[in-house]
């Protein structure tokens, strides 16, 4: 998956965070959605028009979900990503990690 898709999603999440309407989405809630494999449905439902995931096909969603599920178990997000409260911030950190992993 090209990094441009990851940054596209990160921009939408960044805008959603900037709106202040999603300050109540906490990290544990997002982590649970990732664990359950429902994070993309959750984002569509919770953020509505504030996110556009149409660029992702089902295979790309599965790829990202797998990466994020691996990160849940392997990374201390507070230490590595400086994230400990906001769920959308965690997703932006995961997307940035994905961009780094795809760099030559």
C-alpha cells in the first residue's frame, strides 16, 4: 500500500481531531475496536462525514487492520509514539509508523 493512502487517512483523522468533536474517543475504545477487527466500521459510524475511507478496498483495510493489531501487542504507545489518551491520535501514530515502515 502506498504511503500516500496512509497520509490521506491521517489528514482526515487530524481534521477530525482538530474539530474537537471527537475528544471523547479514548485510546482504550479504539484499541478494543482494533482487537475486534471493527475499527473501520467504527470510524465510519462515529466520524461520519469527517472521514473518507473510500480510498481503501477490503484488502487494504485487512492489511492495515493486521498491522494495527500487531502494533497493539508489540508497542508501548506511550513510550514509542508519545500517545496515551486520545484514540484518534493513536491511529495517526499507527499511520505514521506505517509510512516509516514503507520507506526505502
